[in-house]
C-alpha cells in the first residue's frame, strides 16, 4: 500500500479524510490541516479546522452542523448571554473543554503539533492529524471597505461581504510542519476544501509549494465544486466575486501548477476536455458525501486509481 498525505480544510475535507481513515491502515495516512482560520477568542486558542477533523475522525462531530461536537450542551454560552457576554462564536460545553485544554498545553510550552497530538490521543486517534505549521498564519478577507479577520467574516458576518482578495499574515516566519517528511509520501491528495481560504494558506508555505510544483504527478485534486455549486461553504460565492466562472474548470486552473490529476463529479463530465487541455488526467466519481458509505466509496475510488498508477 502507498503512503498518502491529505491536505485538508474543515468540514468538506474532513468528510473525505474520514473515508480515507476507514479505508487505509493508520501507518499509510497523514492529514495536514489548515490553521489559517485559527484565532484567540475569550482568551482561548481555537483551531476550527483541526477540531473539525479531530471530531469527525473520532466519531464525535455534530454531523448536521459539520463543526462542533455531537450531543452538545450550551450552558456556558447561555450563561454568558445572560451577562451580555460575547456569544457570536458559539462554543458548546464539551467543545469548550478542547479549547481550554489546548490553550493550557500551549501556554505550558507545547507546540501546536504537540498539543494536537495530545488532544487526538484523548480522542483515541493515532498520530495522523498535523497542523500545517507550528507558527501562526492568519487568514484575512479583503472586502471593499475593510480587511476582516477570517472568523469575523465567516461566522460574525456569515460570509456576506463580497470578497476582493485574501491576505495571509505570518508567512515570513511560518514553516511547513517539520514532523512531515514530504518525500515519504507517494500520493498527495488536495481535499474538497475551499481553495482560497483552506488550501491556499498551506500552499503559501514554501517547502510544501516547492514540493508540489516539483512532483505534480503525485498530486490529486478532489473538486469542491459539483454541478456549479460549492459542496460546502462559500467557495462558489467567492469564485463569483473574484470574477471567475463557478465551475470545476476554475478549480483546475487554480491548481494547475501543483497537480496533474483531478477527480470531478459525474455531473461535471462535460468539463473533462477543458481540464485535459489544461494538463490533467481526469477521473469521475460521485463527490457528494452525505453519508458514511459515500465517504468511504469516494476514498476507495481514489485509492484504487492511485494504487494502479
Ligand atoms: N461556525 C459557525 O458558522 N458558527 C459558529 O458559531 C462556529 C463556532 C465554532 C466553534 C468551534 C469550532 O472549532 C468551530 C466553529 N465554527 C463555527 C466553525 C468554523 O469557524 C468554520 O467552519 C471554519 O473556520 C471554516 O472552515
């Protein structure tokens, strides 16, 4: 069996990561997760994408929301609301424990990678979830009037302001996770996550970017756009605001310097010729993952193609 590295954002990427987890043995899998959405809120270090992947892989996620924990209670949040506290970013009681523990681990000298490993251990997960970097990279959304921090844009303003650009702060000091030896992976999968705010922060880290550009034959993109719609979140809305067509063609153009293989949904077959013209080997599958079976099936289809290479 080959070794697989997944590059993953939050909700959409986590679904495919679960399919890979259910299909591969743990020594063949590593998942590098976006940390550009991380922020400090109520003095707590919050890493939404790491949490989403950790909860999803451990069977602890709230599947209907995509983020947060299942069987959650909200006592802290309603007590905070009664005090006119800050409640726009919803923290459930069980989820809060994760942020308290992570903040404590980091304040007592652990790196984000070490804190992630310890948290994953408490969810009975092996060590295959890694933050993209131990140094902070912060994603900002440029809108017509203001530069918004990511969570302010995403949660507080519900992705409403039109986007004109993205800014990633901290890149001068940030390095790709040193625990990941890129040369040890046979295949690299770009999960169906938002290319602009979930995958692009990682691509800005030079050692990862250089590796993908050097070995694009090892890199497979899974489209987050299906039938001219985002599988999840604001990808399609952002595409439109940036002046691009909402289509798998735009995904293909975005990753063309990093990858030579793309999986698109059966509904987008008519775009295959365009993508082949851009230089991709094009594969078709059902990319809509609305239950465990479809998550596993997609992972199996991708692995089957890549094992046969
Ligand atoms: N997303 C929301 O839309 N509203 C929330 O109140 C919210 C709270 C939250 C708390 C912890 C956590 O780990 C994630 C949370 N998310 C929330 C999701 C998250 O902010 C976004 O889905 C990602 O940043 C985008 O990938």
